[in-house]
């Protein structure tokens, strides 16, 4: 799966060039960075979770499988249809049930709609989908078949997250197309909670959730998130649920919040939580210097991610953990830099320390530790001056 990273990045770049050539501004800088950050986190964590999913499927298949299904063309087609059917209901419930929406909301936060949006999948969402698809091994489908179909099923949606492809004629009656999925990501009233399908469009038509794209979609949440914070994007709705439950009296009413629809959450709660946890910076000016720094960070993380996925079986577990920490600190850092937070200075320092730990793991020489001590002394003495120069270089102030 390592080669999927440059492949999809190449397609994103191609879409960007096509959009620019046709004079369309489909890519916002901060939005695209946020989308890629979420995708990097999901792709990284996939290296640890795919084995878990296979283990769960295998355990269910061996101990609870009803039928002993063998490989065959009709059975592969049946599995694809079943996978897509289950996805439809997972996807629909992810919009209708708060605790599932908490995992899925990240995918809908972008005000843009392009191939980078397809990367906005969280590991929370992956676990939620796995719970729904767990019925497949119980029916009797072997884990290897399930994982294989899910890989194909997971690649197709990438191609429907675009505004550069128009309606596709007769294919609109069979498959979910970019036009159908543009409707799904829209916040227009007539498009809300429509077109849940992933590969085949007939589930939406069968269950009454299909709408044709007519009016130009407005993308994103009905109440825009307006934050580039990596952590806030992942956890804001979980906090909204928790605080709503805390304010609600009675066990039954609390359950209605958790298992109810997102409109059960007070829309005035998010600004209160933003004030408490986020302290947004309303005077942000993204300079070319700051943009270049963020681009380089994302580019380096993508190179590290590609190398990590390509060589993961040759990397010691301890170093895998260190690399994972560096990547996550960088994802948090880039979002915070876009919002011009001052605590990013300390994240930069922690990243350097982890880098030192990785070097010392491979070269545990006393000279290395002595060098670190020599460097630390003036750093702590001149921390204020170093910090001021860092912010001047990064933010221009």
C-alpha cells in the first residue's frame, strides 16, 4: 500500500493542474493541508489496524461462520454487493446517529471538494465500519476475500471526490458518480442527508435518499468549523456530545443524545467550547514564508510516511513508535502554525528530541550524548531570544 501514497498524490496534482487550466479555484491552501494531514494520520494508523481487522474477521469466521463460502466469480460479486449495501447503511447511520457522526464528521468539514477531501478518513471511522462489516465473516465469507473486496471498495470513492468531472451519462444510473457525491458533501438544504452510496447508486434510489445534482453545491458543514487544528477537527463533536450529555438530566434523555440525531446538539454549544478549548486567532495572515514552511513539513511527512509503509517490516518497533510520534506531532504542529499558535515552538523542540532518540538508537555513542548536553545549556539560557527569532522567521512578528 506504500505506492498508493505517490499514486494518489499524483492524481491530486493532476486535478489541481486541470482546475487551474480551466480557471477554477477548487483548492484552498489551509483546507488542502488539513485534508492531507487527516489522510496521513489514517494511512499511518492503518499499518497498525489492518492486522486487528483481519484478526477480528478471522476469529468471527472460524468460531461463528454460518456457511463455508469458497471463492467463485458469483460469490466475489455477491460480496461486493453486500459490502456496498452494508456501507450504505453504515454511512446513512453515521449521519443520523451522534456517536457515529462523531467519527464521520471529519470527512465533511472541508469547505472545498477535491481529491484531497477523499483523504479525510479517521481511524475512528475505520473501526466503526469494521463493526458493521463484521457480519460478513459471520455469514461465512473468508477474511482474505473480505479484505480484498474492501481494498477495491475503498479505492473507488477517491475518484468521486472531484468537481472537475461532469455528469457521466448512462453511468449515472448504475454507479455513484462525482455528481452524486458532490450532492452528498453539500450543505444546501435540498441536498442534506442524501446520496449515501459508495459504489452503486441503486441503494439510494431503493431507500429514498437519492437526489440529482441541480443547484451548485455549497460544501462543508451547515455550521462551518472554521479551524485548522488537527486535534479540534477530530474531537470537537465528541466534546459537544459529552457536554450536552452532562447538561441533560435523566438516563433515558442522555441516551437519546448519544444515539439521537446531530440536530439534538445545541448549535450554540460549539462557540462556547471553542472559547474554552480553542482560543481561535481571528487576525491570521498566512504569509508566503509561513505557507512554504507548512508545505515543506507536509512534504517531508509524506516522504517519511511512504518510506515507513515501504520498509515497515524492517523497522524496529521502538523506532516505529518514535516515527509515529514525530508524524503526529507534525500534523498537530502544521494545523497550529496555520492558526499561528505560540506553543508550536515547544512541539518543534520535542520533535528534535525524538529525532535525537532515533539517532542514538542506531549510534549510541557517548559523544552524541555529550553534544546534546552542550547544545541544551545555551538553549535554556537563550530560550527567550531563540523563541522570538523563531516567531519572527515563521510569523513575521
